[in-house]
C-alpha cells in the first residue's frame, strides 16, 4: 500500500516537530554498513548517539580492509549501545545490501534505521523519521532527497544526473509498486523489521530499499525530506560496476532471477555471435581456411569474449565457487562440445540444404543457446547453497539447506551446533523404485535410530530419511527443495513436535490470545474456523484500553508449569478470512491468487487429499507437486491486522474448544479437555507420511514420548478453566470477546460462558 504523504509540508512538519519532543519514540537498532570508513566513525557516533531514543543501539556491519573494525571496537568497549559484525572476505555476499540484511537479522529492536557512515545522511533526522512513522502509522519511512524541500547538494552534477536517471528508471519499471515514493534509491530509511520477509530478500549492491519496496507491496510508506550532505571523509563506493550491478538487479526484480540471468546470457551471446561471425569471416575469407576449421577458431575467440562478460555480469555472485581458470576451462570445453554437436548441423544446413555458411552458423548457435545456459548454471557457475539457521526460544536449533518460511520469525544469523540439520540429497533415494509409501525403521520400532519414508519415485518424488543417533539429521529428496511448505509441515514439524517433548515442552494444536500475562488457548479440529475466530477477536482490539494480544495461531508451545510460548507461523487464510478482516494488506495480485488457492487449500481440497490418502497412490508426492504449483496462502499476522499487539510468553489460564453444530456450551473437566486437545493435535498431522511413522517418532530414544506429552499438557491444564463452545453460525469470536474482557485492569471471569436461556436449556438437556 502506497500513501502519498508530504511529510515535509508545513503542517506535517509542525506535527513532526511536536512529535519529536515527546518521550514516546520507539527504540531502534541503527544499522550502519561500512567499508573502509575508519575516519568517519568518531564524528558519526558523536552526532548519532545523542539522537537515539531510550533503549536504542547501533550495529555496524563491516566489510572493511582498513582500520574501521578496530575503531568501532574501541568505541564499543566504552559504549554498550554499540555493536559490530565484521564480515571477512569470502562472506560479503550482496555487497552493501547484503550487509544491511545481515544487520536486520541480528537487530534486537522492532524498528531498524539504515544509514551510511559518511555523514551524508544526517543523524539529526532520526527522530523525525520515527515521528513520521507514528504520525502516519507507517511501516517504512524513507528519507527523500527529492520530496519538497529536500535536495542532494552532496552529489556533483554528473552523479546527480545518474541518481535522477536511476530513480526515474526504477519508477518506470515499477510504476504501481513505487507510486508515491519519490526516492526509491535512498539509503536512509526506517522500517519495522517484523513487516519484512527477510528470507525473500536477495540484495545486490547498494539498493536494498528498492528491493524492500518491490518485494513488500503491502507496506505503508511515508517520506521525510532531507538535505543529502557532503561526504565527511573517505571515498565514494559508487562506480560503473555498481551501475551495471544496479541494472542487473532491476532486471532481476522485474523478470525473476533465472529469467533475468537468461536474458543477460542471451544478450552477451548475441554480442558473442557478432564476434564469432567476424572471426569466422576473417579466417575463411582472408585466411582461406575451410569453414569448419574457421568455425573452430571462431568458437575459441567468442568463448573467451562470452566468458569474460558472462562471468562479470551474469554470474558475479557465483564466482567464489570455482577458480577462474576452472570456470574458463569448463566454459571453453562446453563450447567445443557444442561445436561437435553443431558440426553435423552446419554440414547439413550448408552442404545439403544449401544455406550460406554464415547463416548456418548463426542458426546452429541459437539452437544451442538454451543448452549452454543450462550447462553454465549447473556446472560452471553452480548455485551456492546457503544454509538457514533458526533458534526456537533457545529450546531447539535448526540448520536447513532450504529456507523455511514457517520458522522465519525464529531465524538467526547462524547456529554452531544445531540439534536438527536438514540436507538435500542427490539422486539416490532410500527405498525401492515403484513402492509408493514405503517406510522402514532401524534398528527396531521400539527404539528407532533411523526412519525412512519413500514414495518410490527417486529424485522426482517425496522421500526423506531421519537419523536420530546423534543430533537429528534429516536428508530429503531434491524435489522437496522446491516445496518448503511440504518439507516443513510433513517432515520437520512432526519431528519438532516429539523433539520438543524430549525438552519438556508440548507443541499443541491451538491458537493463543492473551490479556496481560493470562493466556487463552483456542483449539479445534482442522478447518473448523479457528484462524478466522482469532483474527476477528484481534481486529476489534482498537481502543487504547484494549489489551488483547496475539501469541500464536496454529500451534503453541506449552510447558508443564503453564508457561506458553509463541510459535508465530504465517497464518493460512482464505477469501472468507480476508472478507472477515477488512484491514488485511494484500496486493491485488495476492487477492486474485486467493480465488485459486482457497479452492485447492480448502476443507473440500483437504477432504479430497484425505480420500487419496486411503488409496495406493503416491499421495505425499502428489501433495508435494500440488503445493509447489499452488502454494498455500500464508501471511504473517501483521499483514492481516496491522495494529495487532503481539506477545511472546504468558501463563495459561483458559482453554476453549470450539466446534460446529447446534448451539451449546458447557464446562469441561481437565481430563476431557486433555483428550480433546491431544486429539486435535494428532488431527493436525493426519496426512502422509505421518500416520505411517507416528509410532516410530514417539519412541525416539526408547522413550514413550506420547505419554510424556500427555503428562506435560495435563500438568499445564491443572489450574485452568476449560470450556466447550458449539455454534452453527461460526461466530464463536463474538461470544469469546464478550466473555474475555480485554480492557486494561479487567478481571477475567473464571465462570462458564453466559448464554441466553435457550442455550442454557440445551446445555441442561
């Protein structure tokens, strides 16, 4: 969502100045990416630290080869608000944008401010950025050089022209996404970290703000004008190479990464075609060589040309994988192999069909372009596999070769000794080919150390093997890399459930809302309407006195002493959910996609899936490809209810079971409530492969983990009020909201729900 604020207009500027004088500005982490800025550190901190709201800190993310990290460490030793992450050579992915992303992952505050170290971004603007965020209820506030009285006096004429041209080009490329944003190239901005999907950011070079704006169309954006100053010391990092990187990044954002790479590969190939043709003409017409010998010489010349440009412009982020001599050798070998394939085609077109040899050469080169691109991406510049680290409340740590969006809120920069590791295998699968749903356990089912499940389709199907003999190691099929939701939901989450039990926690299928320190679990069978119920309750928490907060939607961690911990997965929604929550910030494309997603990932769709599960088909693989092609509509709570309050921990006070049916309500004793909650938790895992491997998972380490989970939940429910609420109209939220007083200092009733006499009569019956 783009809001065309004129934050520097007189009226708004006055309101900002008034806001700055109040003590209510949020604490922030200021991220300062640095590269050889040693002389700027002291003057920057002298101006920056006095501007910070209470509880704020400064995090330098440094890629320097000079004294910059030493200077920062010296100040950090005297000032606890200063932190440093130094990225040594070989770990500086993404340039300045990658440094900012590293800082965002490590930031300790809800708001982050990104600024340069050279004092061209005035630190004195920070309070106004935060005041503008509060005044306009914005998620992102851009310091703009081109809004109203802003200007870029720190740029000389040529750089100013380049800056204006790059801004115009970006706005022409994304006219809707950047509507109302006057300076998408700014490097000075404030943003709420929890509004960003950090796993979806792929920065290259300077322009991290452009990446954020394009990949997060739901953000509410405001602007504050400022004067871009002159550099205090050091040299600018702007260069022709950065300009070319920006053009490549813009193309990637518009086309997608692989299509952008192929476009660049094809463009360079076109120039190589010209080089190839000129060399061929020279060797044949002037050197009097046979056209096949000329084609060989032309191939060597164009290979060197194409390699140089492709290496620098198409795959600049993959050059660390192999030595340049190895890349050049492989590239040339691929082209020579291509010539061996082209030779029969050349002879056919030239000698048999009678086409002029130059035209035959062009046709044969074009025919092999796609094959050469595939070879280049697979073997010469292979994709570097990044590992993703997650720390779940300090209880469990996970390292995965695949990004897991469901665990995004637990993401950390790294974990040293993960308790669970996820790896993607090659072409080998553990089970026999053609045996759908094959599974096995070693050494035995009562003390399993290795569990395997295989749909019998090799690398193109669903399979995994989990080794529990040490830290849990899960190896999955290559196909699962493309469906991270299935990887998490059908492989990792069942393992997590029973591993949490080993650490004294139960992962129960229940949403959780809080009032102060008192938590209420809301549980139901899958697809009953729990998510919509929670959203409708939270949507109405708008008054200043309202204290209702969101803790979890689908799953909640519970400890035996009643402590509950947030498990903030993205919420799976439908068109009906969005219709019930008008505050949802979804783009037009996301809303249109819901028409298809809501039908596939609906109660009916899941019933069809359950029906398939009763057949002998490779259902897990069918599910994998279905969710790969049509991913479920998942959004974080802030996209659906921007004003929502969130909480990480609370004490369990109430359990509410909601069901569909004839209107009724009654209290539940702890034993019945326990049975329902555990049954609902099992129901959430009812799809293959879980039914086939459940028993094995509950016996890891030779323990009876099912009994241990039951004991944890029973102890947690001991002092709670448990109630059943049945409604035909699916409006549980109204009753819960009336009973559960969310206002500040309210006394929460421990009595059963109060219903009209008609309902009480049904209960009595």
